[in-house]
C-alpha cells in the first residue's frame, strides 16, 4: 500500500541507470577526467572504506548541454556495480526528471529503500500512521523524517546502502531550491549520524555511502559536507593511456582494491 501511495515503479529507476550508461557521450578529455576520479584517494576512501559511512560530492565543471553527462555515466556505473555486489542502491538522476519537483527525489529513494530492504532483512519496516498521512499530503518534512527513521531501523543490520543523486543543479531553480536544500541537508545529516556511531556512540552495522554528483557544479551541495569530501575535476587531469580511458566495473575494482563485499561474501 505504501509503495502505491508513493507512486513507486521500480522498473523506471532501473531504466534510468541503463539510460545513463548507454546515453553518455564523452570525448577523450572527459574520459581522462573521469578516469582521474576513480584513481584518486578521495574516491577510493569513499567507496572502498568498509569501516563506516561516508559522503562524497563530485563536481565535473564540464561544458555540457545534455541531461546525461560523463558524471552521470560514472554515477550510473557505480550504481550498477554496487547492485551486482549486493548493495541496496538508491538512485535519482535529476537530469532525466527535470519536470519533477524536489519532493520526487525522496519519494523515489524511499520507494527504492522499502522495496529492496525488506527482501534483505526479512521483515517489514515500520511506518507510522502520521507518516502515512504526511505522504498523502506530500509533506517533504515527513519524507525527510521517514527516510531517517527507515535508515535507523536498518542500522542494526549488516547491509550496505549506496545513495546516488546526480545532476543536482537541475533542481536548484528558484522554484525548487528551498526543498532541494532541505533534502541534501537531511541526507548528509543521516550519513554523518551513522559515521559518528561507528566512532564510539550507538553502534551501526549498516554502512551508507552517499554520492552527490553533477557534470557542472552545484550552488548548494558543498555547504553540507567537509572540504575533503569534495572532488572537483580539473582541466589538467593527469594523462591516461587509451587502455585506461574506459570506466567499467573493473576500473572501480582497481580504485577500491576490490575491497567491496556484501554480507553474502562475509
């Protein structure tokens, strides 16, 4: 019932990843720039570190005129890679849904979380009557609270969640920016709370990897993270050979030292 209320359709979200994988056009320079990200310490630390939750922002600073950028390709590659390795994958590609409002980001991600998590943990997640009413009213405050609450319910389970938001600048227009700020602030706060738990407070078995990415840049996303959690692609990205220009699962394996594993691998 709750998924119906959220108007959630799982096939549409899987289709977004495939569309970004197939639709991105990159010249040699852009491939070199993307390759430099996956070889960097910040990216390795964000995706490969198994000891706690983490957040990363990637700004492409690229001149692009399409809703699918090279950064969209990288983001969708990460999503497909993590899905194949037993992660719960929550993704939203804003560039593909420019006609939607910011509420749609959390609506979609909560639907993805509910549909995947219950299969993994073997029990239903709890949603209160007030939260259900808030969803019917399209209350963003309710969705922020609900997402945090669902993550808290899952925090005692040894599962991996990767949360991907791409082309966030699309949702930074004057009509959408207030809600977008609220969502980004809330998501970063959830990731920080899990990270803090790993450092000696209430222990969290779950690991959340939050990635906010944009082929150009965002005017607001970097406000909610630390300076060392931001990657900006530079014009003078290190040269790469032709063999290194492809971005695929094998490239991410190399970047992370093949350290990613699901519970099934433990």
